[in-house]
């Protein structure tokens, strides 16, 4: 599970801190890092890494890499619609 994105001094993502099997380690990237954690985990990973609304990051003492007000906002619960086929008698 990814826990944080590590940036270099030019704010380029270089590593992702990961925990697996009780071990912590860093995965390095030569070209790019793609975040694919779903609707909840991707914004969370970005925010704990310093990308998100400045006010929110400051509230939790997270160093701001990029003030991006839209990250983690406008989350909506989606209604669950279930369809069942009824067997004809």
C-alpha cells in the first residue's frame, strides 16, 4: 500500500513510499509516477504527500508542495441501484 509520494527539490515526483508484508520501502521512478488508488485513495495519497488545498494541508501540518484546491473536494455518495431479473412462471 502506498503511503506517500516523495518529491525532489524541483517538485518532481521521484519515489513512492510503500508498505507491504510489514516492510516499508521506496519505489523509484525514472520517468513518471501514475497514481491509481481510486476515488478515495488517490486524493488521500496526494494530500498526505503535500498536494491539495493549502488550508487543509496546513491544518494537518503537511508541507505544501502544490496548492491544488480541487484535490479531495466534491466527493459524493453515489446511490446504489440494484436490478433483479424476476423469473417468469
